């Protein structure tokens, strides 16, 4: 399994992280977690954690690689385009490119 960190930020709003991993079977998994005041501002009092997973099945990974112009290193292409503050653009990009993905999320501690 190969792995890249796209975002690992700490500020007054809390901590935000986003990472991508590519499994041996070709499945791409993108995991995110936000902690702190920023989450509470979005989801209401007492909600200080938000985590999510997007899974792009192996048969759709070539479509993502082509949309990114990734060549043979998808994780490097993701990092080049969607690191740090630019990480927020990843989900809109997937939607705009009509790349199917499964989504799971939860809010709460």
C-alpha cells in the first residue's frame, strides 16, 4: 500500500488532515479528519470531530489518473494538485470529472 499526506494543518480552528492511499488491488482511499472549533462552527455545539472516507474503486482509478494527467504516479499527481489549502478542491474535482466514489462520514466525538 502506498500513501501520501495531502493536508496536515493546525490553526486556531483546530486540526485538519487528509491523506490518500493506493492499495495493491488498485483501490484509492482518501481519508480525512477535522478536529476542533472549526468543526463546531459548522456542525453545532458539542460536535468537535468530523471524519470521512472516499473510496475510488480500482476500475475508476484510471479515469482519475487521466483527469489529473498523472502518468504512472497517481499519488504524486494528487499531492501536486490537492495539497494543503488546495485539498478542499479534491471533492469538487471528482464530481466535475464524474469520477464515481463511495462516501462515508460521521460527526461527533
